[in-house]
C-alpha cells in the first residue's frame, strides 16, 4: 500500500466556543479531550473531527475528506478513518491539543470502516476489499489482511482475540449477512464463526460476553427490522424486535447494564435481550445518530449537528454544536 508521510509542523491550539456560547480564543491546555467523528455529507468531502476540551471549548480538524467514519485513541495518538477517501489520519495528542498536519496512510480504495488497536497494531474493517487489514504502528505499513467473504463493519477485542461483525454479503443487500467471526490476530485466521441473526452491526464486549446490535431491511428498503444477540461461552442467544420498533444502532454499557438506543433515548436490555421501554432515558425523537458512555455520562450524537450529554437520570447537562452526522467518539486523558 502507498503511504504518504506528512511532516508535523504546527501545534493545533484549542480555540472555539464554550457550550454556553461564549467565544474562547488563544492557546489553552486541557488534561482530557473528547474527539467527535462528524461524517459530513456523502460525496462532499466535508468530514471533520470536532475536539471538546475539559472546559467545554470546541474546535475542529477539517475538512478531512469524504465521510469521517470513526476515531480511536491509543496512547498519545489519534486515529481517524475517512471512509470514502480511503485513508487513515494519525495525529499526536498533548495537553495543548493535536499536532497537524499529521500522517496520512492510504488504504488502496478499500473503503475502511471501523478499527481497534491491539499490541501496537491497528486492525480495521473494509467494505470494498471485504477484509480486515493490519496497520503496523512502528512502520505505518499495512502489513497483512484477512479476507472475510462479506462486508465487515464493527471490530472489537477482548485483549487477546478480535471479533468482527459481517452485516452484508454484498453491497446494498439489505444486511443479509448474519455472522460474527472470532479472529486470532497473530495468525490472522478465523477461529470461530457465530450465526447471530440478520444484520449484525455494532459490537460490545461486556463481562466476557459479546453483545450484538442487529438491523436489516425489507427488499424495498422501506421497512427496518431490529434485534439483539449475545455470544457467551460460544453459545448464541438472540431477540428479534420486528418491524416498526423505534430502535437505533448503538449498544453501550451504563450503570453496569447494557443499553440500546431506543425511541429517542437509550433503554436497558433485560436478561432475555428484550428492551425495557420503561427504563428509557432521554427523549430526542428520531435525531439520535450515535450513543456512547464516557466517564459515567451518556454522549449522544444527533442528526441536528449537535452532541448532547446526559447524566444517568436523563438530564441534559451539556450541548455542543459540531459537524454533520456525529457518529463516533474517542477520549484522551493525559494521565493514560
């Protein structure tokens, strides 16, 4: 793969607006940052990463290209996948912010999607090449790949092995894939294949079990079907919610329970993976695009180009204006 190295020349200084609308200017430092991947509009190359410091000041890195898909922090590095521009951007992070322009790694028109870092390597899924590729963090070379026979989406790790969801068998097939594969990252081989039901997308590791958020579509694309599954000790349990359920695609842990985005907020799953609608917190209609738990708070990316932060009672405690379609978060702490 071709790799382009861009020399780091300037330090990105935090400027922007606080969540109360007051303009903040000049250099600042922060002991932690939240990075927000804002996809932008498909085909417009306006994808950005918004940066929120510990004081609520916001700024952005952009434009990064066509569809900023995902962000990941490892040590003092920020990794950004730009899906339709087929590249990974790497930035140094310090208390003063990030260093630009960073390093660009081209992925060869692979359509990269999601990533995880394990043992100083970035493992990332790809639609066009239908594989998992491995980026070496010492050489910044893509050193190997594993073909999967479908379009992989999410990827997580238990610290030893990798787990990858395969929601589609072909591009635009209504999510007719049904498997989650367990991969040995050393030999880059598939150890197990679990059939979990149609459309496995988002994955979550919790208490040594893999939770799966599923979604598939009718042949005319007008009807969406949702479900959840769990892989525990090699056994799969599933629950199908059917059509018309106001269920989103994010799955997360809060208060030691597993939640899914549901009906404008997040709702816990019971022991049978059914949605506890009465336990829902938050009320944002159909605007939720992504949800994660960060430091005990629920961070929501909304389709109105805002990020909302809720406490465990569902009270909104912060609001930030960001770029279009905030779809992923990553956190950096100076003490990590």
